[in-house]
C-alpha cells in the first residue's frame, strides 16, 4: 500500500489488492476465492457488521458442492436444516407437485436444499479470514464514487460517523453492492429491465405451520386466490422458525396478515418491486 499526493493536498492510497464493494454473499465469496488463490483482496462494506436482515435462506446443491473444498459446507449444514424435498402447492385444496432431490444423488454430493440464513454464511467467511492477511474486510466504509482511469480504478470512500473522505486506487474493482450498486451507477452501466407492480412482505415467525397444513415440505411455494406466498422453514435454537414471503398487488391486503396476527413472535420487513412506495390499508 502506497500513498501519493494529488492536487489540493488530498492523499490517494494505492492498493495492491483487488477491491470488492459489498460484503454480502457475492462479495464475500469473491473475496474468499481470490484469497484462496493467493490474490490479495479488500472488501469495503457500508454496514457496521454482517447484516441480519431478512434475506435469502436457501442453499442449492451446486452451491453446497462449490463451497465444500473451502470447509464451509459442513459448517453450514451444522447450522441449517436439510430439506430433501420442496413443493409447489394449491393452498385451498392441498394439491401439490413434490420435487424429490434424492433423484439427483448421482449428480451432486448434496441432493437436498439447505435452509440456513444468509447472515450465518457471511459470518463463516468473515471468521475464516479473521487472521488471514490475504483477505481484509473493512466494515463501516461507504464507497461514494468509482471512476475508471487508464491503468487503475479510483474510488472515493467515507468512513465512520465523521464521514472522512479518502481516495483509493486498485488494479481491479468488483461491484457486489446489490441492486442499488454505486459501482454500476458511477460507471454508467445500465440495469435494463422492468418490475412487477407488486410488494413482497418478508416475515419470520415461530408459528408451527407444519402442525396445521398437512404434507408441507421445509420449502413450500403456495398458490392462493388472494396472493402467493412461500413457507421456508429454518432451524432455530428454541423452535422451528419459518421465513415467510408473500407477494401481493400494491394497495392490496397481504394474505399472510392473518398468520402474523396469530404469531407470538414475528419480524416483518417490506420490499416493493415498484418505484412507488407500497401502501397498506
């Protein structure tokens, strides 16, 4: 790492590492793979620590196969819930299509889906490289601008509550900072596509759906007249926890609301795929 002065007296820190923006699963996995190949990397993450927000909870067979050589698969399994089947079902009638992953046992070492929270996976990588200089992770560091130069990439970052501005350069930068990527925005890269006028409500609850709905798999995608929802069962130290995602049209009433009313503990977040904020009545 070298420091150089530019006009106006601001120091630029020249990094000899690949910089990765974002410490979610994608960014941390990229950092791990680089480090394991002896390519030093630096991950910059705006949050103060690994996020426990309600996010993805399923690891598929190819992912488990990929992570095994790095000693992560066994640790994930120890913290997760193995799901040999998953299903799509009609909520009103109970009719369902059952997908048995044991049928692909000849093609994978892990013929099942593993239910495990995203945050647990992220912490495994953070802990794995806690004392390994090949991968450095800096939390509480926000990247505010990225620009491509002739021989390097330049980044503007802010650290801590004082939002001290620093400049970094790196030979390569990987943008893993999600849908609102500052890397993509700074470089003028388009994110083409369209969105559905729907809102998704995510909730975690200890309500025992398996005691009230016959034949549930640990992963069940349910279709109903009032809206579609998914019941994703998780492992918990005290009781089985369900990760619930329900999708409904804006201005509508989420069908899962009755479930939340009967739950003794829940955590709810709302995400809209529309540019307009969701409204509940």
